[in-house]
């Protein structure tokens, strides 16, 4: 990743990736060259070239040890064939312009969602005195300095906040279209809107040959709306119909974040999405939640883990008979491997406490049985 990847996150920090806290510089203060060819990134390249891992990469290494895939392995599978390569410019950009979001998902926080601000203030967990936190201070200044590098992008990944309600996301798409530069676009999106201000994202996407949408939906109907506050399942379905009708070439995936709240119902959710043609059988991408630790599926009590293991293994037998893709079955096995890899059940009480706090603030009740 230090040879091909450019990530912009909190406060404009350019880091090794969206997970590891390995800073290279700040895009609001440093030039492209100072970051891409600076001492911090060069030191990491040297370390990786020597075959030495970095302790700040512990999340990926721990996940792989537990038998699951990671951002590290996924990136190598996609871009590994390009090494050695010309490192003049990155090939893969991941730009988080701000925390602007129209959802307040239970597994999220104010730093990644402006909508979380009011709840965070009640819980005394807000990370600034304003709801919106801008990572890139001035879009025009950013483009002037980093536009030349973006011209060579093979892929740009947008995540949140929520990119579909972020002004700078649309400005960048317009800039790419104006420059006649059409990289592959990838999104992690709640897919709640297709129009924002004066923009229609369907029209903008029509200029790009490759667009991949990973819809961050954790369950269908009531449970999905509970986990991802502000989700409207009917609106999601309406948006999906329009997308399939107008831009059938776009690759649409369901990308749930796996937490204590939905892990029990994951096979059912996959089957539901297939039955209602929300995705192709292979278009399923899971995110194994690490933090907050009390939402991590490794924090489930042993008896709950045993029940989930039994249900998954029974479902996998049926899935194999139905000839579901082996890659999908392996994802469900990854979930079990990750869940069983460590006993963090001491945090389960914290999960219950947090659930009750948010239920009270939002006047809600978990429609599933997991919180009992």
C-alpha cells in the first residue's frame, strides 16, 4: 500500500491506510511531494521491502491470524501484480473529505458522522464543538496541489461520513469529468439519496465505465433501520430500482458491518437479498467490526457463540447444496473464525449498557433477541 495508496482521513492526515495509525503528513499543510516522497512513507517502504511488519498494522495481522481476510490481503490481491512499478503517483486514492453524514449508525461515532453530534453531546462524547468536522479545509487548494496526482488514479474510493451527501465528492466528480479522467469509482455508502443539492449522482456516474457501490446495510427492514438510524428500507429499495433501471452496468454489492447486533441474522439477510434480487450471489462484502470493542462479535458470551456456530454450519450445508459461490461461503466461515478467535465476553455487559443508553436517547427498542 505505501507504493500505490493515498489515504486522507481525520484532520487531513495522509496515512498508510484507513485503519493503521501511520501518518505521512497533512494535505492541508504539506505538498504532494512532501507526503508521497517524504521520510515517513520512505521509512515504511524500506521496512516492508525488508520483509518487516509494523506493529501499527496489528489490526490486519491479527485478523489474518484469526483466519479472516484484511485490507492488506485484499489490496495485495487487487494491486499486487503491479509490483515493482513506477511510484511517481499513487494508483489508488481513498479520500474522506469530512464527517458529513445523514445517518447515526449505532456502531459509529461523531468523528465519522455529523448526525451523531446531538447524541454524542448527551453522552459527553463529541469530539468537537461543531457537528461537521472538515478534513480538507479548502477543496480548490487541495485540487491545485493534488490534482496532478489524481489525473493518474486508477481507482478512487469514497467513504464517510456519507459521500452521497458530501459537497466535495460531487465537486471532485465534476472535476474528473471536466478533465476527461475516468478512474474506477468505489463507494461505501448508505445509498439513502441519489440527488443532493443540484446534483444527480446517477447522471454523474453515467460518465464512468466502472462504478462499484458497496451498500452499508446491516440487516433488512426493522433491524436494519434500528442499527443504522435514519435508514428507511422502502427508500433504499426505491433507489435500488432506479439504479438498476438507469445504470445496470454499475456493480452493486451489499456490504454489512458484522457486529453483535446482526451476526446471528447474517445468513437470513444474505438469503433475503438474493430472494429479492438486491444483488447477485457473488456481490456480498463483509466488514468485520473491530471497534467499539463492545460491539465486536468476539465479545459474545460462549453460549451465544455456540448457537451461532451451529446455525451457520447448518446454513453452510444448505448453501453448498444450492451451489452458492465458494467465496461467499468462505466469508461466513471467516466470520466464525474471527468470532471464535478470542474471548472478549467481559465486554458484553458494556454492550448491553450502551444499547440501553441509546434506546433511551432515541426512544427505541432492539427488535432482535441479541440484546437480551
